[in-house]
């Protein structure tokens, strides 16, 4: 395990966290554009996501396992929902894109050896 590998793994984890938080924040703000208020439950979900991402950043193995599981479930569920809502046009495409981001994030923190090196280094 080289320093270069650990740093690359750190970058992957940081990018995954950024994308997950961006998708989560977008899903909170999006209802405002349709005239709907922000739901309190969305804020709670964002706070929990933020906490999980914090633990993931600090190399907690349980956070990695939980993140992979939740991102996979959310990604599959969101892609299916987007396909079902294809009659809504660009909204459906955005929903599918969110699902692809979640699935890509799950793969990115589960498969690359550099991510394993990062988690081994920080824990």
C-alpha cells in the first residue's frame, strides 16, 4: 500500500461524498421550484446523510458498508422510479441520473483497491 494509492483512495471517497451530498441537497431544494415547501423529513434525511458521510470520510468500516448498502438500494429504486416516470420527460431523466450517481458511488467505494487502502490507512 503506497502513499499514492492511499491519496487516490482519499480522493475517490471525497468525490463520492461530494456527489452524494449534492444529489441529496438538490432533492431538498427541488420542490421549491415546483411551489412546494421543503419537508422536515428531507432535512432530517440530509442531516443523517451528512453524518454518515462524515463517518465515511474518517474511514469507519461500518459507514462504508452502510453507505454501499443504502446507495445501492437508493440507486436501484431511483432508476426504476425514473423509468416508470418516463412520460414526465426531463424530470424522469434527472431522477435516473440521481440513481446512476448513487449506483456509481456504491461501486466507487466498494471495488477500487485504493479505497480499501485508504480505509486501512485511516482506521
